[in-house]
C-alpha cells in the first residue's frame, strides 16, 4: 500500500530574485491558498459594494456571518471582542474556507509533472507547516504587541513573577501551528488510506468527518487567538482583585 | 542507531501511546460538559466554547505524538 500524501508540499515552479541568488519556490499549497484568498476577497468586495441600510443578497449573508462571529467572540472577550474581531474573523474565515477548499474533488488528485516528478497541482493549504506557522507567528506577534500596549508594566512583571510564563508564551505558537497542520495532514492521510482499503462509498464518510474537522479546527484556531488576546489585554490581577474585594466590603 | 526493522513499530507506538492520555482527557472534558448541559440546558451556549478550547488543548498532545510518528515514519 502506498500513500500519496507527502509531508512537504511540492514546488510547482521556482524563480530567482533578480540581482540576488535567492530562489523563491512556488508550491502547490501556495497556489491553492492564493485561489482561496482571491475567492474570499472577491466575496468581500461583492458583498460590500453598494451597501444599503436594509441589507439584501450577499450583504445580508456577510452580515449574518459577521454577527454570528461577533456573538461568539463576545462570549469569550466581552466588550473588547469588537476590536479583536478583524484579525480573529479573518483567520477563522480563511482557515475554514481553505480547509473546505482542500477536500474539493480535484484538489490533491490532479497530478502534474514537475522536473520529471509527479506532484499534485493543488493541495489543501493548511497541510503545509509553513502556512500554519506563519499564521501562528502573526498571532504571537499580535498578542505580544496588544499586551504591551494594554498594560506595559504587567507585561514585564508577569515574567519576573513566574519565569515559566516564558515557556507558556513560546509554546503557544508552536502548538497553534502544529495542531492545525497535524489535523489537516492527518485528515488527508486518513482519507487516502481509506480510499485504498475500501474505494467505494466508505471514503465519503471520512470526507464528511474532514468537513467537520476543518470547521472545528478553524473555530479552535480563532477562539484560541481570541483567548490569548483577551488574556494579554486583561487589566492587572491586583486591580481586579482589589475591585472585587472592594465590592465585597 | 540506524533505522531497522523495528522503526515502523516505533512510529506506531509513538502515536498509539501518545493518544491514550489525550483520549482520556477529551473524554473527561466531554463527559463533564454533557453532564453540565444536561443539568442546566440553558447553559449549553456558555459551556460549549470552553469545552471546545479544553478539548483543543488536550488534543494538541496527540498531535505532537502524531508529528513525532510522522517524523519517525519519514526516516524509513
């Protein structure tokens, strides 16, 4: 039994940056993620063109999605949810959409010859560790900057109080990136294995499972981002402690 | 140690043993959340998100094991 899900994405073509000897590889996951981005941006432009006070059509759909996400975000972050929503909702929509795009027929199964080797032309974007790591690093940087801006003193004091905070702080992007990558890659391998064991009807069940996993992982990535952001921008513990004590008296 | 005939066993053991803990953990989170929802159905909305987050943290450990298993398997 041979499994055709390589861990590394295959470069489709490469070019040298003029004037340097830097080689830029354009991989199949990059091409797929560009398609996903174009579709999402196209949806965004189409939905916000000629906005009306009483929404209809695409604008209505977009507003429904945003209101749903805002409601979820307010459960975690309360009144600050609105300021975190642009990053969190973008991450959610992008991860969700690219996970579902990745299980469309054709993605992963169209093969092309690249430098004499067979490679998929399209591939689920999140089965590339580079993409998930890039998103996790964006979240990491954003959380640090948000924490530094919200309460600069607490930002440094927490490391002095408990040096293990450093470990927890740096393990977050690692686990964020590996969780998404591992889930999506393992899902692809699972479907591939099932396809080899029972080629008829059975893989459809696992494709359904993959759709669920894709949605849940997008939700988890977004909610963890939100939780990290709201933890980082929380006002100092001593202050809130004093407040509750004051209220108790 | 060069990759030998026991290397696939190592990969299998890595993910197999690594999935025990997270399996128990996710089961505990799920059972307690269902209990809470059953006792207080109005709270299901507020219980659901923390449940998902808790499961995600437990699941991350299994994913680490999976990554190790894939790394071992890639060496064969």
